[in-house]
């Protein structure tokens, strides 16, 4: 695997308290997988390698204005946000977990639908930075990680899912997503991605 860090972004999907922590509004759905597969430290490891190699970290938050005027609850997961008071901007549950907090100047993209590209400036901001490859990680593998990765494929990016830096409600759904995505992009471990980001580029 070869990666040019200068042209690579790591998309950190929905690593916010309401989604990935046990006390979060969606914790009953996703926290078991996050803890079992050590997703927070794995994403942290990937971010450390990305920063050291000169790749671009980008954080995606699904977040809504107070009172949810921007929420279209046309699917059960989005409906749960308003019902539980989750993912409301300015509240602790909408914050990225402190272990993975963005550094000054790093991109944080807020969105209101299921993927990070839909209705946002993400594509424009990546292209302005010369990004041609994106690596997706986070929660949930078969929802917003996969959805964002598929959008990236449609937009022409080389797209990789970090297989052991994401999880979802069941291992079966996680594995099925990875198997399907191999037909659309690439699937690689944090170790493989880290090695590629640290390796000298061929002349």
C-alpha cells in the first residue's frame, strides 16, 4: 500500500459523546462495539500517524441547532436525536470525545444528514488542500462511515476504510460492510495505513 500524506485526509466520523460513550443517547446501540474493538485508541493511533506524516485530519460531527429546526427526522436514527435531546449544538453530547479532540486549525465539519459530504463544504475544502485520498474511520461502520466513504468514491477520491478503527452495533454488520466496500475502494488496518503514511514515497 502506498500513500502520499500530503494528498491524504483522515475523516474521523462521529466520534462524539452521544454516539460512542456508554452514557450517550446512542450508547445503547454503539458503545459495546466501540469498547470491544477499542475504536477510540485505534482512531487516536491513526490520527497520531497522520499528523506526524503530514496528512490532514478532518472531523465530522452530526449536530443540530438548539431546538432542532434543521433536523429532518425521516429515518429512525435521526428521529432519536430529537426524542432524546441528543446531538444538539452546544451540549456536551455533541462534543468530540476528549481523547480525540481536534487540534487548533484542524477541520471540523458539522452536518445534519447521514454523511459528511452531503450539504457541506467538505469536498471543496479537501480539494483546496490538494487531497485526492481519504481514509474513513469512526462510527458507525455500516451507516455514516460507509455512507461518507461511498460519497467519496462517487466524487472521485481514492477511498480507504480503516477496518479496525471503526465499529457498529454488530460485528456481522461491520464485516458485511467491509466485504462490500472492497468492491468500491480499499479496506486496510491501522497498522497497514500507518506504515504507508510513514514510508518514503517512490521516486
